[in-house]
């Protein structure tokens, strides 16, 4: 097996994401990052996590009173109250990730708010974890931490000292027994750009505003639908034509293309071959 230092690994992962923008969603590209949609037991508790602690900005989703939006550079968080069947760990999407300029400040803030650091159980071999933070000696990433939020939502934070913004969306991390095949499916379906993998069991691709990371995991995993992270979302130009193209290639939609006039947004839903539920939208990029 090819050996790669943890600092090289994290630097490579960081390079997958596009440069941060001040708009909530990147608008350059036929398919870009859109949103992470969570089913949550208590919206107010989630707002304390995503807004009060992480620094997002709360908003509404037009005429849909059932969804609360939290805005971050490059991504939207959607919260719908319900009873999630389980947290993120154990599903095909293990965690979502953000970059911050000062990891110590962020971790201390999260711990003070009552959230658990789980970095020690997730750091690569040979990386020392002190007070919930894995420190890296060189490269643009100087450390990382994993946190469990309300309802078992798992979030990774990468420290980028040169970053000017307080927090920016960075990647979604998928787990599965065949990460190369998973990566290739997202490249084929959504025109993600393949990137060199830093380790044989980690494969990567990039969409504007988002890195897609795929790690080998051989134990059984469930799909996302019904769990704390119910689905991920991509914003698509000319969604109707895009869905027609996918259907011509044999993709079956859980919810076919439709326009939702109340929120002035088109949408469609499908499930990837490993159980990740995906919403495609056209119109969420108007949320600023």
C-alpha cells in the first residue's frame, strides 16, 4: 500500500474545493453544491448549533413553513422537524465538513455548547489528538476535528489559517465498499471532476463549491433517507433537460421533475446505487 502522510492527505482534500465565495451558493457550473437536508427532532436546538455556535444565518424557504434554511458560504443547510431514524454514522454519508481559520476557537465553542468531540476515534494512525484537535505540521491545513452535533449529525472542521471568512462549506464524505466506483458514478452522472486520491482507499471528485470524498468502509451501511441527514442537494442549470438526459440513460427518479411554484424552485429526487438520497434543484441559488 502506498504510504501518504496525514498532512499530505489533508492538503490534498483541501485542494478539492473551489475558492470560497461570499454568495451562499456557487453559481458557475451546470451542477454545483446546493444543500444538506436534515430531519431534526428540535429545530431550535439545531439553530443553536448551526447559527449561534457555527455562525450560519437563518432564513426561511419561501412559502414552505416546514423548512428552515441556514446559510453558509457555498452551501445551505435545510432543517425539517421530525424524528430521524438514526444519526449520520452508519449511513453512506458519514459526515459533512467546513473550513475555519481558527480551529481551537471553534472546538472550544462547540464543547462549551455541550457537543462531543470524536476526533480521537477518527484520526489517521500516527496523528496525535490533543483536546479534541488533530494537529498537522505543514501544508495549508493545520488541523482537523470531528464533532457530533444534535441528532447524531457529524461535522468535520478543517483549519485553514489563511482563510478570511469565519466558516465555509468544504466537502461531503461518503463511505462504501467500492469508493472508486462511487466516485466514478458521481463523475459520470453529475460531471464532477475526478481528482488524484491521496490514499488507495480514498477517491475524490469536485463540483463547484464542494469536494466529494469517498472512503472504503467494508461493514454494512444504510441509505440516508429518514436519518438525520436525509438527503444531499445539488443545484442544476436547466434541471428539466438534465433530468430528461438522466432518464434517457436509465436513471429512475423517486420524484420526477416538477416545478414548485410556492417557492419558485424546480426539483427532482433520486437515490444513488449505495442509498444516498439526492435532491436536484433549480432556484435555490436565489437565496442570498
